[in-house]
């Protein structure tokens, strides 16, 4: 999202959007980990709309999907983004401890 914001300022915006539309699999990691402003919502809509029904997108977030709407500052744009993301989605909820934390058994095995 930062790249798109910078691209709007330096003239690369359309080229960046086209590149994201062509990627076979786009991974949106840490999705909405911080609230999205209006411009970020608009950019996100452009990205998901260009990919909708054509290319695969994986969304990874620690924020549950039921809170995504409130994490976007513009409710109309948020509805449009979520409609496109969730219309043909498969949800995989992960449970358990963080895999980023080293487990004692792993530390011994790697020592």
C-alpha cells in the first residue's frame, strides 16, 4: 500500500496497479494490522477489483475478518473491497501458539 501511495506521487501508480493485476498469486500479509485510511481503501479496491475472478489472492491477518470492515475508514469502499475479496474465498483459521516463537524442543534440536 505504501508503494501505491508513493507511486501516485511519482507517476508510477498505473504501472504498479498493472503489475499487481498480472501477478499469479498476490499475498496480502499483515492485512489491516493498522487501520486503513481512505486512500489506502481506494488503492486496495483498485487492486482487488483488477484481480477479482481472474487471479488468486491470499489474505493473511491477525485481525479476524469480522473486524475488517471497521478497520477501513470509508465504509462504502470497505464494503466494495470485502465483497470482492470474500465472494469466492476459502477461509482457513489458524489456532495455536505463534510459530515465530522458538519452542524449547526446537532450540535443543538446532543446538
